[in-house]
């Protein structure tokens, strides 16, 4: 919601209300308020009630939207947790095996992948440098 609109709504809602209730005009005593003043006061209260109803409806919609977003996020986190736990189980299985041959193969494959990535990045970097010089 817009903070400026909220401030204006609060001002409109509580405008003319003092601690004891609705402000009475200084020229009238509390016993001299006529039917027309009462009708205006009732209309003002009705407007404020309608404003409160709209504000509470907006708050309700906002809360529902946030709840749906949190539910989706929770479901996605659960799915990610499942994938991550499966990956961790596979890593545990690989590292718990006593086979030194598997470990050597794993280390060698990491080294090869690192060298290939290093070679490709340096090749691309050198080509960019040479093409920018031309």
C-alpha cells in the first residue's frame, strides 16, 4: 500500500474526533444538537466505517498474497532440500568407499576439468585482447 494514501486515509478517518467523541460546535451545547447535525455525524461515521472496511479488505488481500508466496517458497525449499540431501548421500557414498582407485579417478577428473576451464578462459581472454588491439 502507498504510505501517503494510508496517512490520508487515517487523517480522513480520525478527522474531527477528539478524545471524548465527535467535536461539538462551540455555538451549540450538547443538548441543542438538532437532527440535521446528527444525520451529518452519522454520514461521517458511515464514511469512516466504509473506509475502514476498504482498508481491512486491502490488508486481507495483501496478507493472502503473502501467505501464498510463503507457501510456494516453502514448497520450493522442501524440493531443494530433497535434491541436496540426495546429492550429499551420493558424495558420502563415494567418500566412504575405501577404494583408492576411485579417489584417484575423482581427483584426476577435477584436475582435468580445471585445466580445460583455465585453458578456455585464457584462450578467450587472449582473443578478446588481440581483437581489441586491431
